[in-house]
C-alpha cells in the first residue's frame, strides 16, 4: 500500500530541472525559395520541388523574421538544408542578395546579383545525400534584425564544378524544406526565478543559480499528497482495501493487505497483443499501422471512402462505386467513379466521375476526370483524359486518349481518338455513321459527326496530325496524315492526303490522292486527282482524272498526267536509268518504246535564223548505213555510227559529259538532211532530164534529116536506075558522064 502511495505521488508531478540562462529555440521556414539557370534564362522554378546549385544554377532562399520579438537577442542562427542529390561533390558559398525578388517571378534574366559572402566553402560530399547540413549564418540574421543589411534572403553559389540539389518548401515527397534555427540569449525567454507558493505541494526554488524543486516534506511519514479541489494537501485517512474496478483486476479481491492489482486485458486493449474491438471506435489524431489494416469498408467523415471484396472482384476507393451493385470485376478510384453501376462488369474507372452514369456497360476503361461520364450501356470503350468520351452512352469499341477526345460521341462505334479534342463532335448512330474513324493529333477530325441517321456517313476516316480532317462532317473513307491535311474537307470521300496541308482546301472533292507538303492544297471540288511531290498542285479547280508527279508539278487539264514542274522546277525523266541526261532518257538496252506516233515541236513561231541545209547530198554521201550486233545483248540491228555522223553533221549527235565521246544520234532530225539531200538529187535528176530532152529533140531533128537524105537517096537510086537503063541501051557513054556529073554534085 505504501508502494502505491509513493507511485501516486510521483505521477502527480512533472520533474523539472531548470537552468537559469538557458536558450529558447525558434524554427523559421522559407517565405520563398527558387533557383535560376543561365542555360534556361526565361524559366521560373519557384514551384519546383528541388533547389539546384551548380555551374549555371543559383538558389535563392528568403526568410520572414517578423516572428522574432523586437527585444530578442540572437545568440545563434543556423541554416539547415536537406541534401536531395549530389551530382558533383565540392563546395558552395552562402552570400547576401543585393536586391529584392519574388519566388513566382525570379529567373536568370531578372535575378538580383549575389552580394558579399556569409559563409564560404561549405563542403558537400556524396555521403551527405539524404542528410541535413548545418551552416552558421548568425552574422547575417543579426545584421538583418539591426537593419545594417537589407533582408533580401540568401544565395547559394557553387564553387567550380560543384553540383547538388536541396529540398524546397514545395517538396511533398520528403517535406524537408530549408529551415532557419534561432537561439536567443538573455532577456527574451529567460527564467528569472521559480517560487513555491503555498498549496503547490513543492519545496525549494529561488531567483538565481541552479534551482532544485522537490515534493513538500510537511506530511507525516507514509502519507500522500492529495488535491482537495484548490490545493495540494497532506492526505488524511487510511486505505483499507482495493477491489476490482473498470479495467482493473484485484487479486485477491478486495485487497486488504498484500495483493496484486493488474489491468483487465478483456476490457483494456494491450499495445503488445492483438485486440478485438466491438462497437464504433473514435480516434482523435493520427492512426499509423505497420501491419495490415483489415475491414470490409472505410469511411472518411460520414462518407464511404473505400469498399469491395475479393469474392466479387470489386474494388472501390476514394468515394467511388455503388454499394448496391451486383456486378463483378469492377475497379473504381475517384469521387463518384462508377457511381451508378448496377450490373456492368469488368469496368475500370480512375478519376472523379469517371464512368459515373454507367449502369450495365461492361469492359470499359476510363482514366481521367469525367471520362466516359455519360456511358450507360456502351461496352469495350477505353477513355484516357479529362472528359474523354464524355457524352458516350451506348457507343462501343471506342478508344479515346486526350482531353475531350470523342467528347460528344453518343453512339458511334469502333472509333479511335488520340489527342486533345480529337473527334470532338463525333456523335454517331445505330446506322453505322460516325464509326470506324481513327483520329490522332490535336483536334484531328474535330468536326466529324453526321446526325442524319441514314447511310454510313462520317465513317472509316483516318486522320493523323494536328487538325487533320478538322472540318469533316459526313465525308467517309478519307485518310489524312500531316498537320492540317484535308483540313477543310466536309463531305468529300475516299481522299488520301499525306503531308502537312496536303489537300488542305478540299471540301467536296472525292477519290483524290495527295502526297507531299501542301500537295493539292488549292483544289476544293476536284475528283480522281493524284498529286505526289512537294507543293504539287492543279492549275484550276474542278478537274478530274488528272495527275501531277514531282516537286512543284502542276497539272491544268482533266485526263492528263504531268511529270515535274516547269521553268526552274523542270525535270529530266529517266527509264531504266538513275541519271537521265535529257528530258526523257531511256537507258541503253532498256527496250524499245512503242507508240502510234511521236510528234516534235516545230512551228516557225519558236524559230529564228531559218536556213536551208547546204550540200545535204554531199553530206549524205559521206554517211554510211551499217548493220551491227549490240555488245551487251548481241541483238542484230541496222543504223549509223554516231562518231561518223558527228564528223559530218554534228547537230545530230549528242555527247557524254566530257564533250568527246559520242552517245546518240537524233534519227528523227536526220530526216531533214535526207529531205534536202533528196531535193538536191531531184534537182540533179531534173537537170539531167532537161538535158536528155534537149538531146532527144536534137536526135529527132537529125533523124528527120536522115529520113530526108534517105528519101533523096531513094530518088537518086531510082534516077540512076533509069539512067542506067537508058545508058545501057542507047547512050552508055553519055549516061556515064552524066552520072559522074550528078555524083559529083552530091
């Protein structure tokens, strides 16, 4: 019993050892902290979790000292910093700051300069990581309080290659902000004396030196001090027995002499043992556990915070879920997530109001505030981002990732939207419209959404790129890849655009293909157009079945194909060669092109200094036609030798880049030489014919003369015959003489 009395007396007092002149500590956390980085001079780091100090970084910290009494004398001021990381060991200085600054505005471009040093060469090693370091800054705090220095805070400035990071006041991971520990000396906070008033139950005290306090010894031996309602007095009376009480067990009971008084473990919980509580329990303060906390549900205030069971495979956290659900396999985290679910199964909702209105929809995944908020029976949907698939109710197989992606979709199915506002206006319906679309990029297919309820409109579109197919409303089967590709398309269908701004202006055109930056960006209603190349285009709107291939290529007529551009953008086309030398080059051995005809521009409108070819026949006579076998293929052919032709008519021969080796002959232009040669030959023939005609006329004249002579000869013969007859009969001598005379005349 005496032991019990002594314990009661001891627990009635708090033992004190008071030293006159002892100090009282104060801790001050930063008013503001940030760092600057000359490598990123325009960025403010005031909201960051770390304070970096390095070759390009300076940390600024400011403390509000108004909590220090005006009469206080500071004997010690210690800066306490928590080292978060050490990239390069070394040292830094703690300096004054020569100018005012604000945590949310300071950057390397506007930061005030560091002033004189407060503490120099503060050493940091790798071993200091995750530790506090202490720095004496007493002179600075005293100077700030006296006003000899303006309190603009301190600057942490690296020496050499030193690089490290300290926790800022915004660091919630470790909650180790910088701290200024203040120790006062004399005056403020000093105990000047301890008195022991009557009725205090204490003895001792004084006004100087080391003071001793003890319980009063005024009571008789074995008596206790007891509180009578106004003061401590020596107890009167004697305890005769101690019986069982609430939470206590006496053995024996009652104890009238020697016995044991112990705690009733069935009533009072034991710290070192497992306890079972019945009824509601209230904890005022924090509750910590190192083991497992088990329960079927948990509330915060009067609201159900977490519940679920492994049997139903449901888990709801953060005021989420519906306590009356009969579904299985659902997981929800966030206020009112899956709030209305009744029988929908295997849904996952993360974020406030995610899948809030879902009732029977299943296999849905919603991550983000209000994602799939309106869904009721839709299934197999995935929404990631605030407001993604917000309006979806019955649509299924949709995937939306990004703020307000597929935001207004109600019944569209099998859509994929990735990016802020992608497929934002898509509504969809049971007839298949507004479905099977894919949009990737900021506001891609933003306006897509036919609500007519008939046909498969606004479906099967693919848009990849910022605002690709932005204005599409009912167009289907379009594919746009690149920022602003098919941007203006509204009802056009079966278009393919690849490249930034490709088919940018198309509205109702269909079956067009554009590949390249700004390809076909100027057509609005054209159809069946193909354009491949940077900035290739059409010369007019409304064309059809027209193709332009090549950078800056431009086609201006329907049912046409253009290769390359014009002017400075003109190209050379090669078949079977990678280095065409002419507008059209067919590689040697690549085969023979076949055509009904081949025309060459030849109007005098494009020619000057027109002259006939001189001595064409002589030049042709110097040429020779030959037969030969090709070295590469062995094929037997006929033709001319380019080197021989070049020696006679160099205009018909093209040469290699060295200007010496002959390469080809323009057989078509050889015709002009043959024409003039033929004309020369024809003139020669005409001249010969004329000469022949003259000779023939002369021959005819000679023939007539010969005929006349022959006639005269016949007459002469006849005359001679007569004379001969006469002479032979009567006068042969006279006749002979006459004959001789006649003959002499002839």
